[in-house]
C-alpha cells in the first residue's frame, strides 16, 4: 500500500506545535513521531519551515447543486475548497429541489460521490410542512437539520411557532439555524423603500438586516433550545450583542448551544461597502468595525466555537444588480484559510486557535468519525501551509465557477501549499492533482 512521509513539519494539533514527521499509508495516518525513517519507494516531502494542519471542516457551504448550477456545482466548488485547505464540507439544503425529502438527500449524496474532490455531507432542511420526515432521519447518516429563521428561498422560512417547538423537541440532531427576525427586516426594508424608492444604497444593508433583527431571532432560538433541551448551533453570528448569548465556561463537548463565525464577518466591515458594493452583500450583513472586533474577541475567548465560510456563490452579473435585486452571498472556500493565516501573522489569532475552531471543533460538534485531528488511525486529511509566503488574489487563479471573489486584489500572507484528502495528494503548488478523492462523512452518535 502506498505511503507518503512528510518530514520536518511543524505539526499543529490539539493546542501543541511540534516539529515532527508524519506518515500516511493508504487513506490513514499511520505514524507521527519526532523522526521517522523513510521506507523504500516511499514518497517523501520535506516540509521544513512549513506548518502541517488537519484539513479544515467547513460546516456551512452552498455549492448550488442541483438546480442552481449556473452559479456553481459540487465539482467546481469542492476543487476550490481543497485549494483552500478545506478537506470536508457540510452543504446546505436551499438548492432546487430543496433538500427536504429523503429522496432529495440521497440524490445529493449520489452526486457528490461522483464528483466531489473533498469529503462531504449535507444538512437536511426543515420546513413548516416536513416534521414527520425530520423525525425519521438517521442521526448517523445526516449531518444535522438546517432551519432558516429569517427569509430564504422557497418555503424554507420556518415561521410557525408550533412547528418550530415540535422540531426542537423531536430530534437529537444538531439544529443549525440562520437567525434573523423576518418582521424586523420587512419593517426596515419598507422604511427604506419609502425613503429611497428602488435606489437603496448598499450601505443601508446592515441597517435593514440590523443588529436587532439578528439578536431578536438568536435570543428566541436560544430560549427555545434551553426550554426543550435541543442541541442548537447558531450559524454566522455577526454582531457584538449576540456574542453575550453564548458561554465559554464549559467544554465544547458539554455545550448544548454553540455558535459559529464566518470569515467575511471577521474581515470586512461596513466601511468596505463603498469599495466592494454588493459583492459583500451577505445575510446576515457585514456590520460595524466594532462588531468585527467583538467577533474576534468572542472567537478567541471561546464564546464562538466554529470558524466557517458560508460559501454562497452567485454569478457576477447577478451580484452587480442594484441593491434590491442583487442576491446575498459570495464565494469564499478558496481563500478563507489564507485570510485566517494573514490574521495569524497580524496577531489577531494563533494558529493553534484556528485549528481548534476550523478543524477540531466541527468534528466534535457534529461527531464526525476519525477526522479533524492529526492522530494515528485517523483519515489523512491534511493541509501544509507556509506562513511566510505572500500572494495577491488574482482572477486568473480562481477555481470558483462564478470566476470572481470579494478578495480580488487582496494581499494575503500565508499560503496553502499542499492538501491531502483520504491520503491522496489532491492539491499541490497551485495545481489540482486529483478531482474525486472525497468520501461521505460518517458520524458516531
């Protein structure tokens, strides 16, 4: 069985940095030691000066397949992900058809099995009408249940209080929620239409999708989770006020209520709308610089548990429409880790903390089997990075199907050199080497 030896890397794992060697045999990590002797015919990689991390697990992406493949597809976006050091992803249910039936869920698994460069799983969407299906889900095969508690596509807005309570009371799965209060948003939007007509400035986006809209919804969801005992994960926290809702005085494995922050809310602020316009229109909105700094603080002190992307591509033509027509979301998986490595270089976070939040914690939260850590016997999902090398994001290098990035022109310090998925070297020095090494994620619940 083929083996690969990575030598002299600074391994970052479980809070420790150590220079060591790591051997991959087949799909798994066979050994980690200060020195391992190369075997005959073994591929050897000299990683002197570089850092070896577990592959990132992105718990929130929108890869747009099926039904929206003019924007993106599993094949294209999973390749962008491995180029960005993300070796596993959990994809969201607001595709066409929506992932709200067992048949639609199986269809996505079948599609990913054929084309995914990274490991994959999918959220099952909750609606006002599919409670009985949610009760039938196999907790060892489904990543979790996704609820939109703010406006979304189709019928995925769950706004029936009785149904919501029943969902929270009826499942042991993680309930991952998009929390924005729909009534608040509608009232804010109407007030801005009354003032500006169709010409609402993009700078008003965080005023329309406001701090209050986020806090009302998040706090209500948390109250319901506490009342019912549900396992709640609040996606893409975007405000300073919300960070006070979460605990940091107990280990993640004992938390019933957890929270995530996304790269764009840590990087951009409302000061960037003037330059970036609708390219940084997200839901929840990018808000004030003070919110951004509070998110960094809460990430570092463990009130926020997970780092993710909410990768959600649209075509450039769609994004360049006026505010009311431009969709929310943008492509991020190829550049989230370089952005975080740049933050490490700026002293905003340690590399150990990045690994904890983007690798270890998603594996713990979702009970993902044998991934998220560098341990013997675990799957060899690895990313080798250079913290000293800089590069500018260039359109010619983008692997996203949509062929644009909100980071174009940004200078990052910290690059992804090599990525392994299930022991396969799938990305190296800017080149995709293997396009279908991903496997379905499994869970131990």
